[in-house]
């Protein structure tokens, strides 16, 4: 009986002891202490500004980063790692070594003072420029203060009526309007813009057809160029959703000659007019050329009955490529609804006006000039002032011929010049001539 009481008392004592020990035991592990490095920081003898970059490296590995929040002062915190203790910490200012210290146990010494001094950080200047009409980001002008390796985002934005063409300079991609420049030296980059020029039909059909073209043929139609210029687009009128491959050939005595341009990529078409890609090629007004379309199915190109010469060749569309010259062609009964569009070449200014020839010793004077290639009209100005603004205007009108009779006062020196025009616009005025009847 006494032994049972003693056992119960011992068990109670052990329980009390366990409760007491639980009360004095820590609730959690001790907090991890970072090691702080701090002190003054100067660059080239001047207190470093706010937002100056500070980095810490141990054995070549970056272990912490910070920026200054007070002019000339820095603090950088390195997370605790017992393996760091005793190792050298290299502190850099904007990438340049400013000082170093030893990583110590932060539980013993929580803050290490190291003053950082650098002779100066090399910076570079980015100069932005434009060629044409548009803006850039950063703006046009010089932008300094870029440190080595800084990647700068740049963007070119064309003005109304202009388009971005390319960058000139050391950019990541010269063809993209938004790209980057990596600063490792002073750099100048230029955004090149070009004016958007309206395009016109230079050659081919502009009417829709009367039926769909037969499928799986290469079809060619001979057309006369309506104006001189550079074809940059092919247009095909289709009756169905299908695919086509386009090309253009010179004319050789009424037959397709040498290949001028081609695109062997199958391009999708739908019902109606379709604008297709073709490498640019030049045409001369009134000269004949052959426009060619390979068809994947009936209706891929609209056709009509016309007087132009036309040929076709049976093909396998999937493997067809336009050769440098064509053989084995068969006469076709229909014309293809295909056209070449591009920019018309503006005419050149007329040559220096020759002396005008009086019709008689009276006032009427015949003004004449040489014809300009590609011109469809002219504008003649005759004035008593060489500036054509402050004197008396005797004639200022458009004409289609290369001669014009103007009544000129006898005994008065008069001045005249002429310019040529067409659908693409006007040339400059010719050199000024004089007449004194």
C-alpha cells in the first residue's frame, strides 16, 4: 500500500517537472541576423547621388544589391550564411569596385563600416536623330549618363502620311520600329522615314471577268503599260477562295520573254480583288509585258474575252515554280483579270527653254520647249518679274502641248519657265528664260 502511494507521488512529480520545462523552453528558433555594410560613398570626389547602385560580391557571386537613399551614404544588407564568415566582401558602386571588407558573424558584429570611393563611372551618350518626318523615343537629341551594358528601349513613330523604313546605327534590329540599343560606347542612331506615296495601276486589267479561269494552269496575258513606274503589287480578281502564284515577264516579239519578277509562294485569294506580294519591277509607258498567274482551282482568277494576246500551260500547282523563260505554251481564248500596281515615276523637268520665236514683229510670242518623258501636262508661267510673283503675270496655266502663244508687251523684258506633270505630281520648274520683243 505504501509502495503504491510512493509510485503515484513520483508520477505526479515528473508531470510537474515536465510542465515546468515546457514553460522555460523557447517557442521558436532564434531569428536570422543579416550583416550590414554601411558608410560613405563618393564618385569622382563627389558624394554619390540618391539611387546610386551598390552591389556586394563574395568570391565573384553577387549576394546583395541596394541603392542609396541618402546622398553620399549607403547601407547594404547581406543575408546570414555561416559559410560566408571570414570571406572577403567586394562592394561595387555602379559596377566599379569601391571597397571591400570581411564578412563577420552578425550575431557578434551586426554592422561593418566600409567607406566606398570610386574615381568615376564611365557613362556614354545616346544621340537620337530622324531622316524624314517622325519622332523617336527617347526624343531627338543627345541623352547622356548611360553606364556600360545599359540596354535602352527605342521607338520610331512616323508622322501622318509617312512610314517607318529602318534604323541606321547599332540597334538590335534595324527593321523594327521598336527595338533596343546596348550602350558600350557613344552611339548615334537614326530613324529613317519615307513619305507614303499613293499607288496607281500601271499595267493590266481593271475590269471583272465573265467567268472563272480554268484550274491547274499557268495563265499569261500580254498588257501594255499605262504609265512608267515601279510595280510593287500584283492584283488578281477571283471568283472563289483558292491559291495563286504570280509572276511577270518581258515581251519578246509578241511572246513571253525573260522573267522580270516572280513569287512562287502560294498566296490565298477570295472572291473579289486581291492584293498579292511580288518583288518590285519597272515598267515603261506603252511597252508590252506579260502578267502571269498560276491557278490552284477553277475560279482562282476571273477571266474575260479581250483582244490582248494570251497563253497558258498545264501545271501541277503544288510543285510549280515560275522559270526564267517559258516553253510549251498554248494559245488561250480568254484574258486574265490581273494587274500590276505601283508608283508612277514623276517626269523630269523640261530642258532649258530655247529662245522664243516671234510670230511677227507684233506682241504674240510662241513659247516652246522639249517634251519630258512620262509627262501628260505642262504648266507655263510668263511674267514681267524674274521672281514670278511681284510682276505682271502674262500667262500661268496648264497646257498639254509643248508650245503656247502668249501676247507679250513690245519693249518689255519678260521671264518664263515651265514644269512637267503627270498623275504622280509635278517636276521642278525648268531654268528661267527671257524674251524682249
